[in-house]
C-alpha cells in the first residue's frame, strides 16, 4: 500500500474538488471534512492528500447508498 504524505494547500484543494473557499470553510465548520494541518509558523494550512482521498471515497459510498434507497 502506497501512502502519500503530500500536503495539499487550500487553493489547490478547492480546484481539485471543484468547490469554493466558502464551501470548504462550511464543510470544515460542520465537522464534515478532514482536519487541516498547519504549515510552518504562519496561518497557512493544508490537508494530507491521503485523508482527502479517503474522504472522497467515503462521500462516493454515501451517494451510492442513497441512490439505492
């Protein structure tokens, strides 16, 4: 199993998921998104790529289950 230790920054993450920063903020504050990690000493944050991938796979499973109902 190849586990990625790559951090994805906010701008790249929003582009990758096709969502706005506001939607990302909303998901974070609804506790419906992986917790970000701090990058350096400033205010920069990012997300572990493998955690984002797992979150995406979970979302797909939920959508498939809803369609079957």
